[in-house]
C-alpha cells in the first residue's frame, strides 16, 4: 500500500459510516478525489475503490469519462477559444450526461450505463468509447476523481491576472462553464460527499508527472502524445491552476468531511489535514 493510500483508506474508513447514515433513500454517498495531473489521484482512487468495495457496493468514475466525443470536441475547438482547443478544461465535457448519470445513480433503481473515454484514440486526442459499463443499482458509494473537482468560479480581477496571452475572454468562458460542474456536484448540499485533495507544487511537478504518464500510455498502447504535445497540452491547465488551485487547497472539498494530503515531487506525503464540516 502506498503512503498516500494508507491515509486515504484510514480517512474513508473513519468517515464513511457517517456519510452513509446521512444519505436519503437509496442514493449513494460520494467520495470526491481532486488533485493535479500525475499526483496519483487516479491510481489512488482505483485502489480506494477496491478497498471500499470489500464492504460496500461501490463504483468508480472519472470526470474524464464525461469528455465530449471527438467530433463535438473538434467543434468546440473550432469556435476559437485557445483554452478549449483540446480536451481537459471545464467546457470540454458533456455536462448533461454528467447530470443524468448522477441522477440515475442517486435514484438507485434499475441499471445505469457509465461512459468511458479512450485518451489514446486519434493519436492522443481521445474519443468516447462506444462501450459503456452497466451497473445494477442501488450502489452504496461512488468514488469520482478529477483534476478540477472543487474549483470555484473566480472574480474578474483574478481571471485578468492569470489569463496572460490567452486573454481574459477565453478564461471567462472556462470560468462560466465551471459553474455547471459546481452546481451538480460540490455545490449540491443534498449530495452527501466527503472529499480528498492532493496538494502539490503544481508548476514544479505537473509537467514531469504528466510526461511520465504519457510515456507509460505510449508504451502500453503504442500511441499517445509526443513530449512537445504534452507541454502544449499542459499550458492550458497551468492557467487554471493559477486561478483556482490555491483556494481549493485552502478550503478543501466535500460537504461532510474533508482531507488534504500534501505531496512532494516524488509523491511522498508531507502533511495530512482533516476537517469535519
């Protein structure tokens, strides 16, 4: 078990009984996992899911599963906002599909089909998979991970400060899109959630970590982004980290219980902080 995973399982084991007790009817409790690319959020969320599934009916999702199909993403890119030129940022997901999937999970009846996304398709540009994962309901726990979970819409002055060469109008469009995710997840007081946030030095770590991920993907799948494409891909994300990430780390994520885990450049834990709401 990794060092970070030890703290995650300890935290979830301690707070999940309370989250399950507070849910309404057949809806699940939600565990939201947020952290920069390469921080280990996907790795740890998968292992946390395996741990929770030993005692509860649980499913795992990534916000990446809700990316727009390749043709729709191409149409978004063609509109000219450089921050939306490829997948990744708020505004490049099917938020209606996200809302519908959450509603089905919370209703707790029948079955739900969970989307999947292939990041290696089309030379690393990605596309939605035709196959979906069918899950019989109800489930007790949903673990959802994503790099911008918990980000909060920002003031105009903060957008202007961070926009740089992209321009404030481009960043404002992303900020406006962000509100849709907030509304159906971390702003929804009726959704019982506990949150985990990974705190890392983004500018120093993310490029190296993301390159490691892409090299592993190319070795495994035989296709993916080049190093130059990875650096260009990340520039759009770094603008968002500059605007939103500090507040997320300071305030945390989840409306019931919150855990923040500090990481160094080697993903070693530097601190752990827990807050009960």
